[in-house]
C-alpha cells in the first residue's frame, strides 16, 4: 500500500490522480490533499478520500479529525510515501524540495519546478536519494523507453502535437483568440498548459525538464511535430535503434505508471490504442518562425542560471494577459523576449536568487507589457 | 572479445554478420565459418577472416592450418562464445541443439528452428542456460521493447510490410510471378524468405517463433500491416502502454544488437532514421483471405506438435516450385494446405518425429503437387 499526498488535487492532474487512487483502493491510500482556489471540490475530495492531512489555500471548514498543515509539512510528513506534485507555476517548488529532503518519491507534473530550478532540484534529489518520477506524457515516454537500458543514448526526440494552430500562417496566428487556443485538438488540460501548448512554450519547458531529468545536453534533444499525440516521445540509442512509447492521449496512464512503478497495473478504465484504427502516425518538422516561444525557451534553457526562471515568470504574466484577451498570440512571445532581454542572469543561482529573478520578471513583464503597448487596456 | 561461429556465412544474414565483425575488430573475432553451395564466397571469407574452424557443404581447398569439422562440432566448440545460426530451412536445427547443449549464446536468424522445434529448442535452452538472441527484425524489436520490463505483457504486435502484393486483388494475386515476388519493397533478403514475405507465410512463422521465444500464447500475438517497415514490432503492456522499436529497415542493426547485447555499439555505417523524412507511419489490418499462407501458419502453430514442421517442409517445396515458375501464388497455399490435411499430427514430438514429419511432408507435397495438377510440368 503506497500512501499518497497530492499537491494540487483539484487541478486536472490532481483529479486524474484521484481517479487512479479510486481504481486501486488496495494499492494506493490518499493520506494528504492540498488544493488551491477550488475549495468546494477540495471539500468533496476530502469527504470521499478521508485524508488525515489537508492543506487549503483558502479557508475551508472540515471535520475535526483532519489536520491542516502547510504543503511543505505535508510533502515531508513521515507517513507519506509518494508526493504527487500537480501544482501550477512556482507554487510546488518549496514543497518539492521539502519532499526531496525527506527522501520521498516525487511524482512530478508541475513543469516549472525542473524548468526553473532543475540544477538545484536534481542535485538535492541525488544527495537525498529521492526519486523523481515524471508524470508528463513526454517524460514518462522517455522514462519508459530508457527502462532497462544503459546510458547509451544518442538523442531524445520529444513529440509535440503542435496545438490547435500548427498549420496557421503568421497572419492567421496574429489574430487567434484565447477561446480558440483553449480548444486543444488532442489533450484536455488546464488553461495555462493549454495556452503553452498552443504557443509551443510547453515543449521548450519540457526540453529543459528533460535536460535535467535525464542528464542529457540540449544538443541531444530534438523536437518533432506529431499531430495525433499517440507517440509520446522516442529515444534513439547509440546503435541507431529507436524506442517509442505509444498510447491513447490520456494522462491517467503516465500518472498510474509513476505511482505503480516499477509495476504496471492492468486498468480496464484506461483507453486502449488500436493502431489500425489510428491508421497513420504523422511527423513534421518544427516551424520555429511561427512559434517564437519555443525558441525563447530553448535559448533560456541553454543559457541556464536564472534565465529559465525569468522565462517561466514572464510566460505566466503573458499567458494571463492573453487569456484575459489583453494581448495577442505574438504578444506572449514579445513580452517574454523583452523581459528576458532586460534580465542580467546569475550562473549557478541559489534558490532565493531563482525566486528573486521570478518575482523581478513577473513585475517587469507586467510593467513593460503596459508601457510598450504589448497589452490592451481592460 | 567475443568469438563467433557463423553458420550460413555466405547467405544474406551471414554476409551482414561479417560486416558487423569487420566494423568491430576489437570486439568480435570470427573463429568459425560454415557455408553451403557458394564455395567461392566461402573461400574469400576464409581468406579475409582467417577462422580456425571451417565447414563447407561442398569440397573446398583451403590452407592447411584450417580445421574442417561438422556444423555440430563447430557450434559446440569450446572456443566459440556466440553461434550465429544464419542457415536456411532445417539445416540449422541439429547445430543449434548442439550449441544449446554446450550452453552457447545463439544468435538466431533461421526461422524454421523455432517454428519446427520450438518446444524442444526452448526447453533445452532453459535446461542448459543457453541464451537465444533473436536476429529477425520483428523479434529483435520485441526483445528490445521487453528489455527491463517485467512479465506484464498484454499483446505482442508483429508488423508486416505486406510484401510487394499487399494491395493486389485476388485475381491479380493469381497471376503474379516469382520475378515480381522477388522485388520486395523494403527489405533485401534471400529468395526463400522474400517469397515467404510475399505470401505472408514468413509472418506466420514469426508468430510461431515469438510464441516460443517469449512464452506467449497465440491469443496475445497480433499482426498488423505496416508497409514502411520502420516500426519493427510493438509490445502492449498490461497497463495499456505500448513500446515500439523503430529503425531504417536494415538487418545490420538487429544482427549487431544480438552480438553486442546487452551493450549497444555506435556504428556510423548503420543508416539513421529521420522521422520527419519518413513523414508518416501507416498501419492496416491483415487481409487473411488474400494471404492464406498466413492463416495456415497460425493454425499449424496453434495445433503444435508436428504440424509446424509439416508446414515448413511443404512451404519449402511449394516456394521452390513457385521460384521455378512451376506453380502459382495460390498454388503455394494449396500445396501447403493439402499436405497439412493429409498429416496425422503427433503431440509433444521428439526430434526424430519432427524430422520424420518434415521428410514425409516434403515428399508428400512434391507428390501431390504433381498428381493434383498444382504444379506445371518443366
């Protein structure tokens, strides 16, 4: 029986993690739930799973036996075996580090943690023998392909659906709306991730994560467009052989794999893939000109230091503005690019420098967006 | 340094095995070569690789220091580490069993060995801790996908190119010639295998081999048509996740993988796969009506006992007749089907019963092909 603490239980990944826990009541016990703004859902989840530990960002009235505590306390609680980090943005960073220092297994869905602080997080995980189990479909695919293999990797090939606008021209892209961007062709995800998927920013963040998770240089990470989201990523080995992981696009599988690893559990609720029905798997080159966010993310990843943190913060501000219909599709990349251009990076930053750069970048992005007419008045 | 004996060194797989040995002179030493009818090529190979052990089916004059011996003696010779079985038909069976009983590693390319005598061969291999390393691209793919995994397999999905006639109608198929059948769209192989690939008989034999190699019931083996021969096979696990192995269709890779396992060796001579250039991977259902040989092979595999041996022998006779333009494409399946229908199977047969059934089936196939007008006079 593995005892789970789920940080971000009311989000998309959090809810799907609870589906897996529900499907295997004899294998997983939810003993901690942490939620953000959606207190009514958090209350329902607490009622159903009866966790002993709860964190709520907002006030929540619950039965007496529940213990309220911070996410850091929950993540390092002695009775927790696996901490599922399904928070958004930088919220999960401190709890993840707390879990690492308590040598927990960490099932990681929150992209920004490795993107912003990959060097610190992976170094601490090595020091404390804490295992980071990726939940992202791409990283789960790479992880599955590497299973049983030695370090004989020539390339990681991350697949990208390309999002809803992949075949749009530059002028079409200039006019897309948040509403259109939220209609992702293959994946159902939270709003921020869905916009990042439309700009391909998410693929850049995933490349940075892969760099840290699998200790692989950026020169060996490639991105290929694969619109069907069936092949979740591939690994090319030094002998030229490639391995790919395939499945119907559904996050339940990578979540379950991270929770049950190294076992694989039969789960009749998960959709099965029928290759004949799929019929054809397509692969296309990345169009970096139309998706400048991807280029910005890869550049920030290669520069390292505090740059990825600045990238994440500026992207958060820019996508918030886009979601509020206050900037355009290319406005996102312009806000991020200008913020990065104003940043003076720090190499091998400490955690407070990473967080400082983040705060600076949010403020800077918001300020210059308004000053330089990159956003429209409300 | 691994010391290799190559049985069938003058055939397609044998020659490609020597390419790999040539590429890694510090890793592989060819100490035994066994050839069939192509004595001039065998003599050249002996000159180049200077093996200490040679077998030649026909007379061959060689330098004095070379020791002539039988394939069984070579396969069990104390200085041999890996026996590459690249013979054709039943020729390799006795040497493979000799290698197994000497606890050698066996890199196996000869389909008939497991197809005809899978039960005996795998039981003996278990008893003598002899490892069978598959060289067939499909089995190598499955083997690579299973690497590091536990026995949590839901399905093996063997891919088939479909051969040169996959989209032919029944009436078109009735008139295809051996010359056309020998023009395989994706693979360069020996003649017998190329015809088996056009009739899909080869895929049936591979299913029988997979059944024995991976201890998997036929109900969990599926076949899917994949014309590009890039995805060499897939494994579906119990959680619904699939792993696939991909590479440019070139037998050097699976040969090298079997020889170097568990290492993977960088080899700049092997072609690299470019997914963007490939552009699309297609999958289609199998048309069993147009390819009756596949159905016959799967049925024989499921019946087990001496039936697969009869299948192999009858198929050999029938493809010989087809290659000599003495029977038609469907004549092959008819000869095989009639031979099988006349056979009284033996369950759990001993080796001599398997070989007896083989001899009986060759004679019967040849006789009934002529008597029942399934072949044309020369």
